[in-house]
């Protein structure tokens, strides 16, 4: 959990799609989510289609 920046007592988000699951600290998830733009979301969609 150190890699994810999660400490004992933290709120976490568990997110997943098909065969992948990720555990995020709430603060890191909020930062990541705020960084998403329409072009980033479109690129992530293209990457998923290629997998």
C-alpha cells in the first residue's frame, strides 16, 4: 500500500474494469480525476480498445 500512498485509516477508492482492479487513496484519486480532460479520456478509451 506504500506505493499507492495509502496509510492506515485512509479512505480508499476501488476501481476496476473487466479484468483489472486498482486501489487508490482518495486524495490521489481526486487529483487524478481532476486532471482528466476530454482528450485524455478519449486516449484512454483508444488504449482500452487496443487491449
